[in-house]
C-alpha cells in the first residue's frame, strides 16, 4: 500500500500542532504554579537531557531507517539501547557519588538526586522512543509518531501538574517529564510490537551489533558533532551577547529567537519523518525533485506570514508584552528572515543521512557555529545588540541558503530544480515584501489582518499562474510514501 505525502504530512502536522497548542495553552497555569527560578532549573534539565541523548546512542538511532534487512535495523536498535543503558548508568553512579560525598551546592542534595536520577531514567526512555520512532518511519506509520507526540505533550502537562501535589516543584517537573516520555514510548510500542518481539531474538547477537556499528559508523563519526554544534550554538550566542550587552539584551534576543524559530520544530516534526522515508528508499532523481518542490511550496506558503510578522513586530510586542519587554520588536524583525528560510529547509538534513553525506553536514554546521559565535562575540563589544542581531540574521540567512545549495550538490540532485526554487522564492519574497510594507504604511491596525490575507491570496495566485506552482502542487499531491513493512 502507498499513501499520499500530503496526507501523511498533514496528519502528522495536525497532531504535532495540537500537542504544541496544549503546551502553549497551559503556560498561564504553569506561571501561577512554578516560579521563574524553578522553571529555569527545569530548562537546564531539558538542555542536559538533549545533550546526553546525543551521546546515548551516538546517533545510531537515525540509521535504523536505512538498512534493507530488518535484522540489521534490529541490531542497530539493540546497540542504541545498550549504549543508552551504559550512559544512564554512568549518570546514576555520578549522582550517587555526588550525593554521598556531599557535592551538591547550597544544600540542595535532594534536588540534585532528582536531577541526576531523572536524567538517567529519561536517557533510557528517550533512546527507546527514538528507536521506535525510526521503526515507524521504516514502516510508514507516520500517524503513530504524531499520536505519540500528542500523548507526550498531554501527559507532560497532566503528570507535572498532578505531581506538584505530592512533590516539590522541580522534582514534579522532572519526574512528570519522565512519566510523559514513558507514555510516549508505550504509544510507539503499541504500533511496533513485532519489531520489539523480534529484537529479543537478537539479544545475544553481539557480533551482529558490532557489524552494524561498523557499517554505519558515519553517524557517530559526524552526526554527533553535528547535533552538538547545533545545540551549543544557541547557548553560546546568548552568552556572547550577554557578555557584551548585559542580561536584558539576552532576554530580548532569547525571546525573539524562541518565537521566530518556534514553527521550525513543528515543520520538522511533520515533514522530516516523511521525507526520510522517501529519501531512504527513493531514486536520487525523484528525491531531488521532491525536495526542491517541497522547499518551494513551503516557502511560498510561509512567506506572507513571516513578512507580516516582521513588519508588525514592534506593534505586536507593544500590544502583547509587558512594559519591561518593550524593545523586543526589532529583534523579531531581524530574525524573521533566517527563520523563514530555515522553516522551509530544516528537514533537508535527512538527505545527508540517506545518501551518506554526513561529513558534509557536520562540516557545514561546525563551520557556521564557529563563525557565528566568534563574530557575535566580537561585535557585541563594539555595536548595540540590535545591530549584532541584524548581522547574525544576515549571516544565518546566507548559511541556510548555502545549506540548501550544498544539499543538492553533495547528494547529486538536479541543480535546475534548485535554481527554479530559488528564483521562485526571490520573486514571491519581493511581491510579499512590497505588498506587506504597503499594507503596513497605508492601513490602520484593524484593517491589516484582512489585508495580509489578501496579500497571501495574491502571492499564491502569482505562484500558481506565473511560476509553475500548479505543476509543483500536482507533483507533491501525486507523491507517495510506501507504508508496507520492509
């Protein structure tokens, strides 16, 4: 059986969006229960979990999709779980040793234990979750991934708020998140019982795991560094701005960065599994054509909302945010450009995995991280933080375009498709900017929303009638994802 790409992406995107709405909708309730300091410690926990998750499996979980033989994929799954158990054990031992030796700072030994043991448990559950998600991609069960993501968000809110009645605030947040990971893992397991039961038959196949690890050694060699560089860059940028301009600038930059780049996680969650399923099995020519068409379609659909957000950022922040957050609008305007391009291309990293070009992806990400952090660190000492943000935005926009280009060159895709997508993007961006600025300058605030909707319609008509958008949409609608077990 084969299923439409549009239906898969639409279903997965709708479920992921529903989960995001649950998280956003409960933020006012969270703000009444948890103080900023406690929630900040929880954010540190999530950051630590993200970094440890990269090491707990060394990205072999991403390789599970690729093998033609299921025995190899099962060996990779067992290898990931084994590495995660070892890493989690080391975290637990370090936590125990720290508590026994009294190394917790400020008499917070109880909280340190929850942080460490919670991190160990989450590490194992996260490894299982990633393995099962990869099996869902192998077998085309993308809706299972979407339902599991929705379960994670819903269970996180219920578990954390419920545990506040019996635990202090930080342990409630930590163990609530761990419980939600367990619920997500069970949801994924329900759709992959065959794979899990088969894996037990290979439990003693150490040689099989060793061979699989050697065959897909590109993942730990390059993709661990890629993931760590991407995770570290955001933190280092904020540190550099803080050193040069102070914590207030960091707060405004951090808020703007989080808001403008928030849609990327939604798009990545919806598109990446589907594209990976196509790229790991499809012919090179077909994958390149599909990638160019999807980048073009996403850019066209997103360009007007991002343009409207950029030109209205100052008015929106003045109307929505508290007085102490005034001045965040220029940061939002500056970051809208790279956020738009990344939203349209963020899932292309799966092409490097599918065509064994991970070394190229690692060099790209590491180079951008070094250049961006160095440049921001130097400029933050000599110019104001808004100007620094604009420089970073220009650099990031150029990098994301280069990433798009290098994807096509490194993976051997047709560059004619790349050029067509770029020319279309430039054309629709020019139209959207011209009309968006005209709306902003000539209409009152109350009339701008319907005016931007009209601009959106005009851009879509222009794309469909004059830039071949009808053919692009037809190709995407006719694309299929194999949904049978491989």
